[in-house]
């Protein structure tokens, strides 16, 4: 959890395996996930995925090869994205598709991170694509501000772009406050997907932490309006071996298509992460 060696935001992103950390991680890593979901109608689903990130020799450690399955790390978040239209490719980290990807970092520092990721989706027929993303970090008093811009091209799905802003503020007692907002557009759906969230991270011990989240999703069609609200709470802990984690997450979704009636869900995840110095 938060340490003197790295900023609190980086520590929490690393511990929870957030895309903010995974996408910019430079190194070799294997992630194995077993994910269970209990839905509103008491139905149960079980899924698994594997992600491999290999740092290639040479290229000043800037070139990585990614191989992964298509399953979402968090089906609750995946469902929320579905409330505002089809999942935009840039709502996913680079390795969140059933694809083979080359990721090259043009810049990699705390202030700047820029990478380009050409790849091929394992579809029929296969679909080539190219993604690019730039992130700039600013310091403002006790706040750490991040602005990220991404663009993509898919052979069949066309072009698109995403803009995201994140503001992090460390609090007392090993807590972190985070506010995010984003907008995404793709040629395939031809409308804007909008989202904003407020998160609170709390470190309980060196191997356990909580995440609380309030979020709203929206669209600009036919007018700018909300499409869903949700609240969630997650508990994640290291299960003994430095590479093994367990997570329990409960969420309340209020979708417009259900007249904003509450839809509860519970997710549990068992995750093995090898490489990347995950613990702490």
C-alpha cells in the first residue's frame, strides 16, 4: 500500500491492478483471473482470463508483447459501459482484448507517458488495429492531476478517441481521494459516451485495502443525459503468497432503461499476478 518509495495513487493502482497502472507498466508480467458474478436475479456466472505482458530484449526496454483473452477483469464495470452503448475499445487497457499486441513506449516518466500499440484481434477474419495514448501529469498543491488522450483505428470498427481527466489527493490515515471524468467517441456508434466518478481508497493493512466509488454514465444522444448511476464498495487483500489476491465487490446499479430501479450485483475475484512487484 502507500509507501515512501512511490506516490499513494500509484500504490493503490498497483495494489488493485487498475488499468492506470497496468497500461503503463514496463516489464514482464503474467495475470490469471477467476471471476464470479452473482446478478440481480440470483443467477451465477464464472469466467476466467489470462494476460501476458513480455518485455522484449533491446529497444531500451520500451517494447512489449501483449497476449490476452477477451474477458473483462471486472464484469460489473463492463456492464456499466454497456449502459452507454457498445464498449469503446479505448475504455479498455491495451491488453483487455482477445488480441496480440505490440506496445512501444515513446516516453515513460512520471510526468509523461506516450505509447503506440498496433495489434490484431483474434476474430474471424482477424481484425488489425492501432492504438495510441498520451498521458501528462501535473502537480497542483496537494493534488496530482492527469490528462490522457487516446486515439484508435480498427479495420472494421473505424476510428475513435477518448479523453480522460483524473485528480488525486492523498488524505490522512493512508487514504486517497480520486475524481475522474471522461468522454469517448467512436465511428461505430457515432455518439459520445460520458462518465464521471468519485472514489475513495483506504489502506487497512500492508496487504488489504478498500475502494468506494460513486459514478454516473451518460450520452449525448438524443440530448446530453445520464444513462445510469452506480455505487460500489470493494475489499481486496493479499492471500498469503505475494502473488495471490482475493477481491469482493458489491455494486448497486440504477439504469435509465429500468427507470432507475436498483439492480444489485456481487462479484468475487481470485487473481494471481506474477511479476511487477505487486505487493505493497
